[in-house]
């Protein structure tokens, strides 16, 4: 593609590079100039205009963006994404429903290294998406790109994006009480915050069930549940793998996969399982609507994304999240 000013007599059939305001209206950038457009420009006193002239083998911006979007998502219905209409060299890729953004980060990096004018931007890997949420945008920066570059980008992009849909449908909530009577269910903040999180992924949350903060009654409540996912919020923070909640999971026939995580807030979360069912021990930050390590683990478990100790321990970079105003121990003394 050649870019620059040309005489009006040479501009017809090429792409207008910059919008031009004329007495009779506005010629918008990106327009293929016609004889009538050139005549209107001449009548307004223009003798030259800046255009983009496509060379043989160049692919126009909208066609190029659409081709790259098809490569990224070759089977839209099957992977839970759909493409918007190309405009100004851009195609947005949107989620069909709730789920997590499945992104091959290496493939996206390779695409973005093919040619400076060929770009793909995405949300972070495994970000929770709502219906019609934008997972990625393809943008061809210039008015056209060489066909060979586009072909290489499409080869590298093949199937790099998708939506990981919820795999679980039922969860149970159990809260331990150190002392005092059980609160009324509608007013319990921990339950309400978890219900909001699960509603977004179309998961039914039963409970709340309240038990004393002791191993035996908690183990009995865990064993009595047939939910696919059991969520435990303790009245006293779980501060060791041998504490009440982890020990209750073991007593109920389960195991602890990992305790703790390098995400703040969210440090005291633990992940366990009983047969094929998952158990998440929730830190106190689950009572807040703010994003915490709870969301990162909960969403992946619900959507069937494999998560184990290595995955959790790899969350530290980017794991310093927003401060919670109600933290009893701020990160900075006096803060």
C-alpha cells in the first residue's frame, strides 16, 4: 500500500485517508473516492488529496479484519463466540453467554508479531464474561495489509479464542459460627455475595447452612450435601491446613489439594475435593463484592478449567488486588 497526497485526477478509485468537510457534506476517511467525489473536492478548491493506494496482493482493511476473525474463531457456535460486523478495519469477537475467556496467549503474541498493522487485543486469560461481552478485537491499523502477511497471521491465529462455559450447575454454602445464633438467611452477607457471584455463571446456590465452628458438625454438613461444589465460609479465619475447615473436609472423606494463594485479598483460600466434587474454603474477602482470589478460583472450578497447586501458585504476578476498606490489618501500618 502507498500512502500520500496525489492530484485529484489520480485519486479516483483510491481510499480517502483523512475526512474532508465540504459545503455539501463530509467525505469520511476510508471512502473509495468516485468521480463525483473528485468533482466536489475540485469545486471546493482542492487540487490534491491524501489517499491510500492498494498494491496488487493487498487486502482491504475490513476484508482483512474479517479473515483474521474467522481464523481466530473458525467455528463460532462451537466455541461460544460470535463476530461483529467489520467496520473501519475492526471486528469485535463477543461471548455468546456467561463463561471464561479461553485464550491461547502464545498464538496471540505470534499474530501480533507478523506485521505492525495487524493487531489482536484480548481481555486477560480466563476473565469472566457475560453475554455479548467483548473477548477480543481485531484491528487492521492501516487501510490495507499485504496478503502474504495476513495469510501468515491467519495461520498462527487458528482457533486461538473460545469461551469456556460453566460446567457445574449446583453449589452448596456452609458457614461456621464461632458463637451466637445463626443469622437470617436473607441478611447473611457471605451468602448474598456468593449468590451474586454464582448467579452470573448460572449456578444454583443452596443454603445457607450454619453449623458450629467445630470439625465434627462441619464434616457432617459436608457429607450431607450432594452439590457438585461445596463452599465453606468459616466464622474464624482458616489459618493452617490442619485448621477446622480443612480437617472437616478430610473427616468427610475428602482431601486438601492446596492451601493458601499468592493473591491479596484471598490469601487464606483452600481448594479440596471429595471424589469428583470440589470444595473451596473461602477467605473472609468472600464477604466483599470486590474481586479477590475467590473469584479467580471459583470461576475456573465452575467452568471446568483445570486448576491445581501450580496454577494457584502462579497467580502472584497481578495478584495484588484492590484494598478492602474493612480489612482489620491493612497492608501498610497506619493505613
